[in-house]
C-alpha cells in the first residue's frame, strides 16, 4: 500500500484518532475516529464517511431541537 502524502505540502501523514474543533461558541472534541494529519504542515484529512459522522455529532450537539 502506498504511503499517503499531503496534497498541500507532500509531507507524510500520520494516523490520528481525535477531531478537535476550537470555537468559543461551539467547541467539539470527538475521540476514536480515524483520520490523518500531515507531519509537516499539520493539515488534517478525514474520509467522507468520517466527515459525515463529525457533521452529524456537531448538528446533534448544537442544533438539535431535542433538549
């Protein structure tokens, strides 16, 4: 399997298992997900499926009508 390269700087990716969104109004941390972070420029990549899961958690936490 070919090693993943960053599309911006062509650095190597390492696996990460956490998503962190730092925003005063809408902070969010999700553990135990699969993603990749460039070791050089710190760009983070998540697959389409993981991104959809992140969006779902965010919407449920901050914009759900269920309280």
